[in-house]
């Protein structure tokens, strides 16, 4: 039995990559029927696909299920992200029953107005230093092996001292957390300037619903790590759901991804508490 909700918001599905958790997403979609379905960017990962395509049967089924919903009268909107930015040229165009829009305002059942954007334009890294984002992972792995090599060399040369990878990783976490705060703050600022009650975005793979001075910041998370989605209930209430094994569960805590394989959830929480204090 599927539950009827007013709207479903999904982002960062990254179809076409090995990381895409299409099976979990199919389980989630089986649980919810809605009047509106919003795809909030990075749905198909054209960046990764240019290096090699991973297209599974489940990913195919995801696309078919979405098309089917559109055909059956659900309002399906696709807001392109940076990994599917080629679609931005088609803002305002409909493909079959799916409307491509570069941004959108969703009016919830309770009358609140939400700005829908992917959010990469508020990410200072991908905006001004795209190569940093692309090279980041490669550079990190390279640094780790370099560190191992250096330690080996130091040991063999009997040199004292050790360049701490742990220290490096800690600094990196701090950078990652402040990156998330900066992103959230600038998105909220933009929503407020435009007189919105809230903003719904994706991009940083960090799902959360937060209220900041009367503006609701909502991030849909992703379907690579956290398997999270936002639903609007029939009364306009927004809820963050996490697709656990076989069933969706309510997510009370911010769902965080591990950046560079380091879990940030506890750190995010404690830093947020400090910041709020
Ligand atoms: Mn993105």
C-alpha cells in the first residue's frame, strides 16, 4: 500500500553512475504516490557518464517509473543541476510530460512559497573553481599515498617526526563543515531576499529541514549515500525521509554524507549546537 502525499522532492540521484542507489529509490517510490514530483537536479550524471557509463536495469526502471507518473497526470518537474547542466538550455521546454525548469516556486498546501533550485550557483567551489571539485577526490587519494610513501622514507632514513594524515583529515573536516554552513547561509539569504517562505535544494548531499529566522531551509539529500527524500503531506507539512532497508523512516537528525570517507554527522551536530548557542 502506498501513502498519498502532495509532493515528493528528490535530488542528486546520479543515474549513470555506480554509486546510484536505484534499488532503494524504487522501494521508496513504491511507498508514495503524489500530485507533484520534483527532480531537484543531478538526476542524470552526465559528468561521470563522459568517463564511463554504468546503467543498470534498476536505473532504467527508475526512469520508466518517473515517465509513467508524468503520463498518468502527476506534475513532474525537472530542475537541472551541475551534473546535468546540459539540460539548462531546455528551461521552459517539456519532454513528453516532464517540464524542465531552471527554477520554480512551489506553493504548498498551507500557502507557503518555496523556491526550488538545485543550488550549485551558491557553491563557491563549483562556481569559481570547477576544477577543484573535479580534482578534489583524485588529489586526496594521491595525498594519502604520498603520505604513506613519505612515512616509509622517513622511517628508513631514521628521520624523526611524522606528517600527520589524521591532522590533515581533521582540517579537511573543518573545511567541509564550514563549506556546508556557507552554502546553507547563502541559499537562505537568497530565498529571504526574494520573499520566499522557504527554499528546497540539493547539491551538497546533506539532507535537512531547518528553520532559520522564519525561512525554512530544506535539502533533499541524495540517492548515492544517504538515500533521503522530502515529502509534502496533504496539509503542507514537510518531512524528511530516509529509505532504510525496505522501508522509509522519518529522519529526525540531519542526514550527513561522509566527505572523503569521514563521517561528519556527529561533528555537524556538535558544531551546529555550538553555532546555535
Ligand atoms: Mn550538484
